[in-house]
C-alpha cells in the first residue's frame, strides 16, 4: 500500500468564499511554494489538512494513470486481508465538465472491485480517494480535514475587533509554514486569537501585550482550550530574545490604539528581534514598513463585509 512514485506526492482540495480568496491563495503559496488557479493542488509537501481553514481533503498518491482503467489495473495489487475500505470520488477537481453523481459512483465501484478487501461504506478501516487532475487520474490514501478552528469560536474572553479564528489560523500558517525548529512571537497578542490557533498546530509561539487586561484574557483563552503557552505583559521595546518570525496585528481597538509613531516603533522593534514579520493592518503602511527596514515579500487582503485587513509578509 505504499506510494511507488520516486517522489512522494499529495493532492489537496480547497474551498473558500470569494471574500477569503486572496487570503486562501496566500496561505497556499506559503504552505506549498506555489499557487494553483483551481481549488486543487498537487505538491510533494506533506501537511496535515486540518492545519488550514481552507483545505478540505488530502490524497496521499499511491498510483497515477492516464485513465480510470489504468488505475483499476494498479489497485489489483492492494491486499487488505480482513480490513475494510471504501473509495471516494473527489468532487473538487480541474475537469471542465461536471462528473454526474451516477458516474462518480460507477468510478468508485470500478476501482473498488479489484481491491482485495471488504467494502464498507459506513465505518471503513481504510479510505481511498480517486481524483482527476491535469489530464491524469490519481489514487491514494484519503484524509478529510477537521475544522479545528471551529472549536475555538467561543472563547471565555472576546473582543469584537479580534481576528476571526479562520483568519488567525491562516495567518499562523503564512507566518510558520514549517513549524519544526521555528520560534515565533506575537508581541501585540491581544486576547490570543492567533496564539490559540498557532499552539493548536504545534507552533512554538509566545505572546506579549502592553495591556495587562488583555494578557490576562489571552492566558485564560489559551488554558481554556487545553494549551500551554507563555504570555508576558510589557512593551515590545523590552523583548530581548531573538525569534524567527513575529506576527503583529497592529493595535486599533478600544483598549490600545497605536498612533503612527507607535506603529513605526512596533515595526522597528520587530526588525530588531525577528527575521520575518507578518503584519496585519487595517491601514496601508507600506512606506512605514520600508522605513523600518523591511522588504514586502507577499501580501493579501482579507475582507469581511465592508471591513478589510491587509496581511503583509515582511522580510
């Protein structure tokens, strides 16, 4: 049941609203180093699909062919003994014409028939996916994404201007696409929306905020979801450790509104202790970012109704 290709390959499908498209594409570029014009992408990069709020499912490619018939020939070698399985036709693909429901079921049956095991539509031991992409057909182990961010919607402490959990999760992925060995900081962490998402993905991140009210709320939120993370109170100017990346949601709420001087100071301090900074802002601040010594590497806009935020990767 192993992938017989020399290079491991994974296929991910995506779903997002038009308002989220810019953010979704930027997260895709960060995670995979490229962007697909469709809601489906093939990559050698293996990530848990539940990391992204936009990824729906993943196929770990075991076989590929120019036709369904070629896949049928290849799956004859799969021996599951007493194990049960099912085959799923992946609906999100790059075909120009829609595959009708009855055709999807027929393809599933055709591929499932030669597999040596017992078919079980309800609680199978193994789930396989079949998907057309780039004029080829791919078959492999199927994994559905779990919307972990949904569990974080209701926090004990909330502010109306905080990022949504979906945006926060995507931002954490943009900032830290490969968590291993990366140290991150959110030095204007507010009530910890980004911290909760990042910690739930195993990202090594600490929080800080100048306002003791919000750092208390941040600690409470992190503990509520069963995570352990350090949150300190104090100005960004007192951060002395070095970090690989900083995520800065520019303060603009009732409790701490940053003046242009404050914003520049925040960016200059971040330049001092972080190699890469992801800035979230409701105002255009390109000139200020350059003045602080950064180059803009990538950017997107996340809209919510008439309210929009810019997310800018600075290096």
